[in-house]
C-alpha cells in the first residue's frame, strides 16, 4: 500500500498524519472542499470533494490503496444547537456514504479503510476503577449515538472485501491546536484553570502516538474492528492541568477551580463532555503489538513543550 487517501486531511490530526505518512515514503492524497490555502508539499496532492453535493474526485479514489477517514464537523467547535448537532452527525454519516458509493460504483484497489471514531462512544464512568473496553455498548446520549452511527456507516465496506479498522480517539494533545492550547490558555495570566471539581478522568493521547496508531492499523493485517486510541494512563482534570502548569510555568501559577455552573453558562450542553469522567482502556491495541512513545501525560507535555 503506497497511496493513502485522507478525508479530513486539512484538520489537526490529518495534517500531522500526512506528515508522518510522507516520512514513511507513502504518497498522500487529501480530499478537500477547496484548493484555497492548501500548501504545496512533497508527496502530498489534493483532490476535490463536496459531501453536501455528493461530489468526489473518482480518479483520486481509484489511485488509493487505502483510505483514512477523518472527516467530520468539530464536536466542540460550536454551541450544540439542533442544527449543529445535525451537522456533527451528517458530516460523518454522509461522508462515509459518499466514499462507499464511490467504491461500489467504480473499479478500485482499496484494501483497507481506517476510520476515526471517538471515546464519546462510552458514557461516564460506571464505577471507581472501571475501564471502558471496546466490546461495551454505545452510550444512549447524543455523542454515543453519533459514534455508533459513525462506525456503522463505514462498516458496509467489509462486504466489499475491504478491511475496516475504527479508532475511538480520546482527547488529543498537540501544540498545534485542539484541547491542549485550551488547557494552558489561562496560564498566560498565571492561572491554572481546573474545571469543576477536577476529579473527572481524561482519557488522552499524544498526537504522534495517534498518528502512529493509524499507520499501525494500515500496516498490520490482523487489526480489524474497533480499538481505543488512548494512552495507557488516564489522569483527572486537576492532574492534567497542574502537570501542564508546572512544566510551562514552574511555580509561577495559581490553581483556580472554574465552577460547574460557569461552564454550563459558557458551553451549554457541551459542558457535559468537559465534566464527564471516562476511563478508557488501551489494552486491546497494546495486545496487538502497539507501543506508546508517550504513555504518561508528563512525557507528552514535556515533548509538546520541548523540555
């Protein structure tokens, strides 16, 4: 497999993953809605698609040996209005359908699809010490339903003889965007903002390890089905916040709890996810032979801060 087609390739994970793939001598094609602002890079090309219009560059699909499916509206990007909830869902389901219909109706050489999913599949922790594993049912709340439909939307590829792997991703730590800059944003004022009680467990992963898991899934034929893409050692919000503060600011910060009602006002329904505690197991991917470069949050933060 030398040519990898990526949907959602201009996002945080997609950019980092494309870079790692090129470093391993893969050819990368990124599907994008517009060529505006795309950077010219060696071994990376771009092709147009428009999910709402059900349009896709068929020739790009025909060139691909594998597809990495990352496309989907950002879960925390906007207030969860009924309209935006539909966008979160439809951006994932409809993009999967467009890919599958294109594969059904054209000759191709795609051998594997690795699709993003999320630990939103799981609800809040059931009991102290419990770790969510891949065989557990989807949570009946909004994100659980979305993740279930998301995974089901790509599963029909298996009837075409395509191997399908789904990575249920935790909170991604990266200096380039996402949750990490939010964790440290108040530190410029010398404040370490602990959310709510700070006791809620965060199942996280360093972006380099996440990208390595996608490549691991591509290159290992034994991987099939769903895997949790989280580091082995989840931590609570307070531990995460103070670890970042100590590495970034030394002792020059003040821990401050942000009350739940303030988060409810600021984030609305999204605050449920910020305050939800979810311990998620990485045992399955480790048993398949994957090793983490950054198994602890301290190691991840040190790398991000280059210390």
